[in-house]
C-alpha cells in the first residue's frame, strides 16, 4: 500500500487551518470564474448515499450582495429596535446593510430531497454538509475565506428564489478574500482521548 507523507501533510494542513472567516473581515476582490467553478465542482464530489446528489447551489454576485444587505437591514429592523434607538439603531442597520458588500460572492445552499428513493432527511443533510465542507477546504487551499450562515435571515432569503416543494434552504455561504490584519482564530480541538474509543 502506497503512502504519500508530503501529500498527507499538505491535506492535514488545509483541514486544520480551515477557519470560518466572516464577511466583515473580507477585502473586496473577485474570484476568477475558473476557480469558482472548481470550488463548486469539488462540492459535488462529496459522498452521497445512493448517488442522490441532494444539493443545489445559487451563486449571488454583484448587485445581489447589496440587495441582501438591504434585505438583512429590513429583516432585523423590528428586532433591533427593541434594543437600540436613534443613532445606535441607524448604525446597527447600516452595518447589516454593508456587511455582505466585500464578499466576492455568496452561495445559496439548497437541500434537494429525492422523493423516489426516500432516504432519511438527516442522510441528505449530511451529504450537503459534506459538500459545503469541500467548498470550505477548496477555499482554504486557495487563500479564500468562507463562512456558512444558517441564520433565519439567510435561510429565508434563499427560500425566495423559486424553491420546489421537495427543496429546502440551508442558508448562505460567504466567500471572499480575508483581510491581512484580521485576527486569526486560535481555537483548539479536544484530544483524541476524549472523543475516540479504540475497541480491542
């Protein structure tokens, strides 16, 4: 059996250095179409039970970034008006409106249930989550930041783009170029001894 230590080390580095990078930590820049296509193709190579491929992606760029910012500000206006007022409220809503603008794009994540095969929903969501992880890892390998927003505002926004009855919005992925002066997360993982049991 062949073992490629250099390739394994590179892959481990990509996996362990992947971090969620929020849109307010992005600097403006476009992702080349060829790279964006590679990111999305890699998503489709996620494991999928019975090859149902239960995913669909919507790519939002350009004016949609500004539209979504306005959508968020309107969506949360009533909610934040309970905690803020006057200038503080205006600043909060302005922050929400500007939030997506530095993203290179947003990707709507849609679960597509296969009604004929009838797999449990959790299996289909697991497959879509694997596809999203493939996106995140491909982004990391290409020095692109990513973040999966599953807040109700993201879910509702994607739901407004003609989803079929057997489809469900799973939120939005933000993709963009990280600012060089951002604070890098140093979060650690629990040791294997706390999470893994080796059976004899």
